[in-house]
C-alpha cells in the first residue's frame, strides 16, 4: 500500500472499461494514474461475466488507437446494418432498412484484455471506496480496509450507481425502463456476411452483432420487459435459442446455443444523466456520468470520447502549470462532454418511449416496419449519422 501521506496526481475509481480506457489515455499523455477497484487484480482480465460485445464506431476506434492488425484479429467490421420496425412477425431483409456502418464489433472481454496489455497497471485492487472528502487541497478517499488514498484529482468511473457522485450530492436524473437485456452468443445456420441486425419490436429490441471468430455466430442483445426476461433467462439454452429465433425470424436460418455452457448475461436497463459531471477535485466519466438505453449502442462510444476529452484537458492543465483539480479546467471538460451525453440519453429514452408505447396512429405509420424508421428523423440520425461519428 502507498504511504498514507503521499498525494497522487490522479486516482481513478473503478477499473471497468471506462476506468481502464481513461487510465490508458492518461498514461499516453505522460500521467501515472492510480486505479481502485473492489475486484482483485487477477479478476480484472477474467471479465467472463461480461458477455457483451460492443459495436465501436470508427471515431471510437480512432480515439482508442486500436491497431489495424489487432482489430482484424479480434473484431468484425459491420458491413451493413439491417433494421426493421418489427410490425411483421419476422425480419425480412428485402423489406428492411439497410444502413452503412463501418463500426467494429469487439467482445468486451477482448477489449479489456487489450487495454490491460497496453498499459502499466498501478492500483489498489480488492478494495472498494467507501467515503470521500476534501481536505487541504486534495481529495481523500477512504477504502473499505480503512486505509486512505489522496489525490489532486479523482476520476469517478465507478458505474451508474457511483458512490462518489452520491457523496458529492450531484443530482442525477434516472429512468428505469423496467426492461432487461439478455446478452450472449448465438450460432446460426446461415453466415452473417458482416451484417448486423436490429428489430424494433413492441416490448423491446432484438439486435444481432456479427462475430469475427465464426461467420455463423453473432452476439445478441435481446430486450424484454423485466418479468418476461427473467423467465426467459431461466429456460434451458436450446429453448432460449428457439425463442430468440421466433422473435427474430429466419434471415440467418435456425439458431442453436453454443455447445459449451453458454455464458449468457442479463442487464436491467436504467438510464440517467447528471446536472453536472464535475465537482470539487472530482470528474465523472462513463456510466457514472451517463447511462443510456442500449438501443443505439452508444454508451461506451460516448465513454471513449469522455476519456479522450478529459485526458486532453488535463494535459493542457499541466502544460500551463495549473493544478489538475483546478475548477476552471474541469469546466472545460464539462462543456465539451455534458451536452452531447445528455442529448444522447434524452434521444435514446425518447426513441424507446415512442417504440414502446407510441400512440396507435404513430405505430400505424409503421405499417411494414420500415416507414416508422424512415419517418422519425431522430431514429435515422441515431442509426445512420450519429452512430458513426
Ligand atoms: C446490454 C448492454 C449493451 C450495450 N451495448 C453497447 C454497445 O453496443 N455500444 C456501446 O457503446 N455501449 C454499449 N453499452 C454500454 C457499455 O457497456 C457501458 O457503457 C460500459 O460497459 C460501462 O462501463 P463503466 O466502466 O462506465 O461501468 P461499469 O462497467 O459498471 O464499471 C464500474 C467499475 O467501478 C467499480 N466500482 C464500483 N463501485 C466502486 C467503489 N465504491 N469503489 C471502487 N470501485 C468501484 C466496479 O467494480 C466496476 O469495475 C451497453 C450496455 C448494456 C447494458
């Protein structure tokens, strides 16, 4: 453990994807951030519990500086996104909206592995932060082993229930969708050909992201009202696979569950945004700062932009000889990031509401499914332009 009197420049609380992305980007700017996470160090890499894949936009790939050979080995480029409004019983690619994408599908655990391999990990692992206070020009963190850690700046990457955000009394505006996303890997009889699929169905969306390691496998995100999702999750894998097929249709042929015990996950869906993403010697990033409905697949892409923005601001602070916790500098980060993340949170929540309980006339517009998407500008911009920025 560090000497209790040592004041770190930067401590990042939370070593999920947001914390790791931030730590690496700060290291690339010459900082030596210290991470804190309740998981032991060995468990950071074994995030098998995270069964999700992320569709990283070209902008996020660029900001992360993912090497071309790594991307080709671990990622699948989305050649085309096939989207329908879900009013017909099965997705028909001939009738669906077809969008260009260029995003890369990466398993969250592969991205975690890449980040850990590409940085020097320094931190207090196996310890949760239980309290935080300002004291003599520094922020002091109290850990659950009663030790303390002090820093000029603390970056909260501790997830949507962020303890640091609550301790700082930063108001956050939550929305519980009462939906749960089931996630995992599914195998299908026909090859995906680099196509991602998304059905906007009453009750929830079904999305399939093509995987790189097998042309007949995709990563699925299947959203249903929470009660129904829990029932589905408890079904035997083969039955769950056939239910998913019934919801999706036959565009990729029959579905089967992977041979070994499938590592499927379930994620209750809640959104929130904050009135501010900075506090005294404190900034929020990732899900601590914003959480949005995954129907546009933007949460982590926003986080990559948060991390790049904050690293640039802090590098500037240091170049100008300023304290890293300087409030004016942190306001620059806030100006850069808060508006965009609040806008996306509102847009994805609004889109969920229209699709979930839009008035009958609006749903009627969607005859055939495609018209709904074509006639709602926010949907188009989310799926086409915004999603690729
Ligand atoms: C179903 C689903 C699909 C998604 N798909 C996409 C997609 O396609 N594209 C996209 O861009 N985004 C997507 N997202 C969003 C993305 O997955 C999340 O934004 C991202 O994983 C969250 O990262 P995070 O590090 O901010 O939070 P978390 O993963 O919650 O990490 C928080 C970390 O903080 C630690 N922590 C918590 N409390 C403390 C404490 N007191 N002290 C110390 N450490 C603490 C935890 O141990 C954890 O390691 C999706 C989300 C869901 C739910």
